[in-house]
C-alpha cells in the first residue's frame, strides 16, 4: 500500500489532540467584527471539536497528523 498524501488545506485548518480528537477554528472571526458583540467574540476565540459525523472524513485527509 503506497503512502497517503496529506491534504495540505485540511492540515492547516485542523489539529489532532493528544487523545486523537480533531480540533477546528470557529467561523465568523475574520472580518466585520465591529458589529459582533463582545460575548460572541469571546465564544469564537476558543477552538472547538469537529462534529463526530465528520471525524472519519477529516482523519482521511490528515492521515499522519
């Protein structure tokens, strides 16, 4: 079986935790921030885990991370 290539776009967007869970950055935090409240921006600061239904798909894109 040949080695798999890592999907570079996915590798930049996702990180794998020590226990094997996949983390992602939350959306809506890049521009037009003045119209968003402080509470909302504080929530968007924290990274989140991807939904369990997408784990298999993302792990296939980043096989060695």
